[in-house]
C-alpha cells in the first residue's frame, strides 16, 4: 500500500524524523486497513498512498519533533476519527499511553480492530467530549490532550483542556488561517495559556501546532453542552 520502505524512510528524514523497518511495517498495515475499511465507513477523504504517508502519518508524527513529550505520559486524543494523531504517535513512541475518544461508535470499532492488528495498547472511549470530560475518572487525569479537528481553536480548547491536569499541555494541530488572538479569554476561563505556536510546512501546505499549558484547574461549569459551545464560543 505505502511506497517502499527506503522511500518512506527518506520522506520521514526530510522532516527530521527517523523511521525503522518495524514502524514502517505498522504504518503500511495501518494504511492498508484504513483504505479497505474506508470503502464501507467514511473515515478519511485521503486514500492515495503518498498522501496518507505525508498528510496523515508524517503530519501526526511531527508532534514528536515540535512538542516536548516526556516518556510514559498519558495522552487523550479528542475526536480522534481514524486515529490521528495519536496512533502514529504510538507507533513512533510506544511508551506513550494513548486514549482514543470519539463520538461515533463506528470509528471506535475501526480503532479497536486497527490497534489489535498493530499490537498496540490503547484505551477506547465512545462518547462526546463534553460528557466524558465531566466524569471524575477522566477529568484532569491526562498529561496531554490533542486534537486535529476542524472546529475553531476556542471550541477545541473547551473540549480538550478539561481533560488535562495542571502543568500538562493541550496540542491543537491547525491550518494557517486559524484565529488564535481571539482565544485569550477562552483560555483564561479554562485555566490555560498559550506557551508556543509552531509554524511549519507540510510539502506545500502551511500548518501550525498551538501548544497550551494548563496553569490552573478548569472551573466545573466547563465544558458546557455542545449547543452552548457552538452557539456561543468563549
């Protein structure tokens, strides 16, 4: 499915990432299963092998390059979809403990089968972020949260920051035109602050990673229900 190993290794190397033969084999199995499953369940619009390599696998793995991720941390991927970025991160760094959260059961079913095929340990949660973040077993229990979703940054922050313990981080992977300046009030209300914004190129596409540090506990009234979040972002 993917181009041969040497080609993929050099593509990873162009972005400052190392790719082992074992990691390549897992990514190749991932791509095969994703494209096959996608015929019946809509998981991604990207199905061409080289585009999967760059836009899904390398883009996800770049979090390791641009964000400091200590060993053995707990990471929750909010609205994970087909497993991006957390499953590629797990392939690259097996010590990371991943939790995959999505509101659609069919995506969680895909992820359970995928991780079994790849021999990857993960926790799977079917539910809405605004509901799960209120449960004591998940609220402020993670070192990091991440999202590679299309919702605006303020909305994503309300979904993702409540999962993170004080001192942890929220990683938001966004396109170049995201309005970040207007999010200051939202972050303040949620107990976070921007620690850095990383701009990078993915082939000809501009991308950015917004890193938010959790500096204080999130008030219990957040996150609000999805209707309130969408109609009146913080």
